[in-house]
C-alpha cells in the first residue's frame, strides 16, 4: 500500500528492503514466505534486498545487523526510507531514532490513514 501511495508523490523507491528470519525464510514482521515477496518485487521491477536475521534474534543482534545495512545504504547514496507503518507510535519513534545517526530521513505515507475504501 505504501508503494502504491508513492506513485502520486516525487518519492519513489529504488530498492525494496525487508528483514528475513534466516531459519524460516520468512519476513520477520509478517511471516510472509520470502519466495512470494521475491515474486512481488520481480513483478513491480524493483530489486529486493534482504536483511538476514538469525532465529530468535535479540534486539542487540537485530540492531547490529540492521545498522550494518543502514550504513551500507548510506554509503551507496540513499538519503530516505519509506515505511508502511500505520498506527504504532512507539515503532515510528524507534525507526526515527534508528535512522537519525545515518542521516536517513524516514517517511510514513500511510501514517494514521484509514485502510478501508
């Protein structure tokens, strides 16, 4: 939904990024099989980059892996990220705090939007 919303704005992603449980090969937050996400990325024509997390990753290991990816993105010239978060204020705050040291600006195009037509 966030990607669809962006078709009407100047922001458009160059790459899709997701965290994956390396043991189950599923998107960590939603449990989606990685094969399905790869097919979706292929259909829309965007490269998919996966941040592989160990099974039962602690917050410390998550942040270590995620910060490494953010550093990589920054070194490649990325300055903005887009999240599909809608309502969880603490998660939004956490994402903003994570990105601040890398000078990457987070965008939340669906924030507090109604998802029903």
